[in-house]
C-alpha cells in the first residue's frame, strides 16, 4: 500500500479548515458536546487556491481526558462512533480529537500529503442526563 501515497511538498496549512459535526449538527463555535453526541463526522476543507478539492483525514485519535489524565482513547475515520468513550465520560470531562495529517486526492485518485502536523479539537462534556436548575 506504500505506493498508494505520494509525498509532495506540503500545502499552506492556513488554507485548511476543519468542520466537526455530532449527530448531524455542526459544532461550529461550540466548546461543549452532549454525552449523547456519539456519531461524529470530521471533515477538512481547503479555502485556498485549491478550494473545492477533496481532502481526506485517514485517521483521527479520540481521547477522553479527566483532570488532566488520559482515561480512554480510540481511533476513528472521518465518520465514526465514539459511544464507547462517551459511556465512560462524566460531566466536565474533555473529549479531544487529534487530527494528524490531512491528505488531498489527486487526479489519479491517490492520496498526497496536504498538511502535516497535529490539530487538537477540544470539547467539554455536558452530561445530558443531569438536569440544570436556574436561579
């Protein structure tokens, strides 16, 4: 499979945007996730000169962090279900998505490295089973 990935000069990462959706709703500008938000979709988009090209994130690491300590981790693709991690989550835990490398599909349908590095996307968990009281 090594011949399927061509390594070319990395594009400008400032032309990269990452969109996170949970259960079909975009989490744009959100800092929290509900404990029921298990179906995750993470997509990368180019906003530069190559806008509109298909970007691919082959693997995303999902971490559950409590009090600064790693509780659980798993790997998903661009579409994944994190129910097993959310079942361990408590209110105010952190869900961290680590995107390591974004690829672009070239005209030959092969993946080329688009952006190298790690993008951390962090959300706090809000337990939907806990009822909030307003004063």
